[in-house]
């Protein structure tokens, strides 16, 4: 199931940027305004404010307005219509992602600054002799389509629905590829990590002390105790919690125990409260798990809410990769959503599959071989052992909430509709080499971010930028 081992992009227009590892619009802080000849920012006349609208309607309205130059970057103009188009798309993306919408004037200024920075990078790429042939562009188009699980013809239709000309889309891809190659050439050599740096990093992390330096992910089962409970009630609930703890220590799947007994808010996530610094957990929990290893059980512990049974899911030094990960063995049946089979029809079909499997009338693997469209179908839907974060969020969330041998309700993702079964879980210790590789990746990512920020400032600082006033 190779295609599931990355997070699928939420929006088509961001697909290429994410798949190529590029920085999307507004993703990085802007460089200071240092260019020679630059007018003060307070003199900038922002693009004409218009009612917020979808990108699909922006092209026509933009063309109907009188266009004018709002900035010049090394003699190359940026027009009001360019800014408005990018602004409307940025607003649409923020809205669809549920992100807070900044004031329009502030967002317009950010969009303009991003256009200036992008144009300066593109100009430098051209001056450096970087070229992208038609074959590379066509390959990028196919990558976008593949990332979104659609054909190139369907991609064209979606672009048309979003008001984006296909020729403009390909031109933007070419520009992105050019700038990407420039960044790789300029920044990659500055991100090399030596063995000495890894040694020092590991020593620094091991030397950290205190609750703020420790990160924990605990799962809990809460057996609540009502207010004004009698002594007999408390004793009965404590006995129940002790029984749960004993079963957990004996190897019973913790998620199954959570689903059966817990009344905590994190029940839907298998009781997991998430990886966070230890000082963000109740001191009672931290003290009870201080000497425990990953996979160990603590409790029952008494608090004002009731009796808690805890499992250590992950424990690590802040900034360091975890030394232990929980792997999940799962299988699934994937049905497509097509004009011939609606999402509702796929859900109904998988719901019937689940009923038949649980009633012993059908075998999961057989149904997967006969019906699933995923590459894992020939293996009975078997996805093998997977590390955290290897599947799309909606798939992983449903999978993590299942006990071993549990079967999910139908789960909708961009790939179609899934029926998931968890067949096993295990805690796996990272080897010393894997720890060093993880430390290398952490250091390299940090160096890349720092090098990119410095390089972007240099590119922006060398550009001659002139802001233009809107015509009166």
C-alpha cells in the first residue's frame, strides 16, 4: 500500500508544492525589506479590496477591473490582478483548512511580499542558467494527478472548475521546478551533518534534566467515582480498576480495555493523551510512571475524578526521537468512489461486509481479494507492520481506535472508502543506528530551515523593489 505512506494533500492546488517539498504560499516568514530603492511600507497602496470570493470566480472579476502595476522587481512588474488572484486563492485555502482569517489588508500585504520574493527567486534561477524541459513538466503534472488519485484529464477538469487555465498551471509548475532546483543547489550543500555533530546532539539531549525536558505519551483508563459515593461504592470501583490493571499487565490489548471500561475524554484515541512535556501531565501521572519503561502499566491511581490505569506509550527526551515506537499490523478493503459507485453505495457495501465478517459468514481476506482495489488485495488486504504516521490521518485515526481483531466502520479518505481491521500491535525498540539516523534528520532539517531563511533574505535583499501607487 505504498500510496498510503504519506499524508494526502487536502487541496489540489497545494499538491505539487507539498509533493516536491517546496514552500507553499505564506508558509515561511518574509524577509526584511532591505532592497535598495525600496519605498517605505507605509506608502504601499494595497490591491483594491473586493468582497471575499472563491477562486473559481476570481478570474472574470479580476479581468473586468482596471489593471495596474503595484510593484516592480528588477524591472519585472507585478500587477494588481496577480495579487488579487493569489489573495482570493489564499483566502479560499485558509477557509477550507479552517484556519483563522487575518485582516484582508494584512493578508494582501503578505501575498504581495510573497510574490516579490518568488519573482526574485525565479529571476535568479533563470540568470543561473537553470532550465526545465517539457518532459519534467509533464512528469510533474502526472505527479499532481497521482497524488490526488485522479487522471490527468480529471485534473484538467478540476483546474477548470477552480478557474485555473491548464496552460497557466503548467507554467506555474515549470517555475516551481526551476526554483526548487535553485534551492537544492544553493541550500543542500549547507545542510551536511557530521558524525561529531550527531555525537554532540545526543550528549546534549541525554544531559537534559527535569520534567520539561521529558516528553510522555500516556494512555489511560478512567473508572470514575461519583461525588458522595459511599465507602462500599468506592471499594467496588477500586476493585474494578484493579481488575482492569491486572488484565492490562497480563497482556490484554489496552485499546480493548479502554473501549470496554474507560470514561475518559481520550477514549476515541485508544486512551492516548498525546506526546507532550511531562510538566503538562498531572504530577500524579508523572510520579507514577517515572521509573516505568515504554509498555509498562501503572495504577490504579486515585484522583478526584476516580481511579486511573496508565500505560506508557512513549517516553523520550524533548527534541529527541523516541527510542520505542508502537507498530500496528492492519489490513483493509478499499472500494472506489466513482460515477458508477457513489460514496454512500460504497459505505453501504462495506457495512454489509462488516456484518457478514462479524457473523462468521465471510472471511475478511477473501472479501479483500475479491473486492479491494488496493495493491494489497492479493495479500488479503494485509498492510504489514506500520510505524506511526505512515497512513493518511483519517485512516490512522480509525485504526488507532481499534482493539486487536476489531473492525472499523467504513472510513472515507481521498482514496475511497476503507474497511479496516487491526490484527496485531507491538512495541519496537529503535536500534542505535536508527537513533543516529533520526538525530541526523533532526539536525539536517534544522540546518535546512536556517539556511533557507538566510538565503531567502539574501535573494530578497539583492532585489531592486519599487512599490507603485494605484492610479487615481
